[in-house]
């Protein structure tokens, strides 16, 4: 029996990013979206990162989520080597509470788009949900699960009381 190809690749510049990015994996898993999580650095493993990204579409991957802190070049490096959608998640790093990573991720040159999400865990969850929305354009069952998720979110808010 073969394992289905990962539709989403979740990349982190460092293993320390896993504490936040496991939220991405958990969200994808809750929607039964096949995914793969790897640590690859734009600076420390540039050849391996390029090899992995360049081959992603051929493996059946449809969306790449890249998380990094500091200079946060991983998402941009991914975008440079694929035409797949790349979603960047800035990590809170050792300086500027992640603002440095946010600016590095969002300020891509024209022609090299990276969809940039919020810093940290909110961005990690929303990156997964945005990847699911992209995949749902071609998958009616996934779209139905997304509609049910949104309805559950609505019901939770409506059931909250302030007494």
C-alpha cells in the first residue's frame, strides 16, 4: 500500500519552530489533508531546501507553508524555486518580537509572491486554513468540511454568554 502524496509541505527553518508549527500540522490533520513536515534552512541547508522545493510539484504537493524567524528567507527561497503557492509564517525570534521576520516575509520583490500570515501560532493555524481553502477549490468534500468548520466557529461564538 502506498502512502498518499503530501498535498501540503510544511517547512521550518529550525526545529525550534515546531512548538508553533505543530498547530499547522494539527489543523491539516483535522481536515484529513495529507502533509509532510520538514526542517530545511534557506541558509544552513540551501542545496537541500532547493532540491526539496524544486521536486515538490512532481511529488503531488499543491501548497507550501514555510516558517522562519529572524531574516526569514525560507518562504522567499521557496517561492524562487516553484510556482506552487507559498504561504509564509513569520516566527517570533530573538529580536523585535517577530516583526523582523514579518517584514522579511511580506516584503518580496514584484513577481515573487509569498502569502504572508500573522506572526506565530495564529499565523500557523491560518496558514493551514488558507492552504485548505486553496485545495478546496478543486475538492468538494474538503470544501464541505471547511463550511462545517466555519459553521462550528459561528456556533461557538453565538453560544458564548457574558454573565
